C-alpha cells in the first residue's frame, strides 16, 4: 500500500522556522517528482514547491527565498524547510506524489504562524 506520512508542523511566531517531512512507503519514489501543497481555510489548495528526480527545485513566488524543498533516504523522503514564516503561510500542508495516473497525498500537517 502506497502511503505518504507527514511529520512536523505546529504553532510558531512570525519570523521563526519549521521543518516538515514526508516519508513515502509502499513503493520506490526516487523515479518521481515530489511536491508540497498548502491549503488555507476557504481557499483552494495551492502548489508551494516541487523537486524532481534530479533534485531540481521550483517554488511559488510567495515562498521563494524562504522555503527549501529537499529529498533524502534514497529520495523516498521529502522535506520542506520553512524559514522566516509569515502569518499568510498559515495553512494545512500536504506532500504529494503522482505515479502514472494515480495521485498520492500525505495526511496533512497544520502550520500556524501567529504572534
């Protein structure tokens, strides 16, 4: 069974940092890009960052220079380092992998940025 299990998140003040992790299991993820999305209440889920099988990264303009996506553990784990967090970063964050026509999502992790 293919699963993505997330960890991390929590409540932080503006300017602080958090690190999210997403551990894949049930298959080999090294041959597929991985991504992080986020969804705030009342808003659509939006793409935050992607990383390819060759570790090429891309970011939404709103997080460039602050967030870093990376892979480890044979590229079966994707992490999102979030620095200089802002209140507008508050959302539920989801990791994502697409394997052929199937999409797999992590369970979601709440990130709240508030003073």
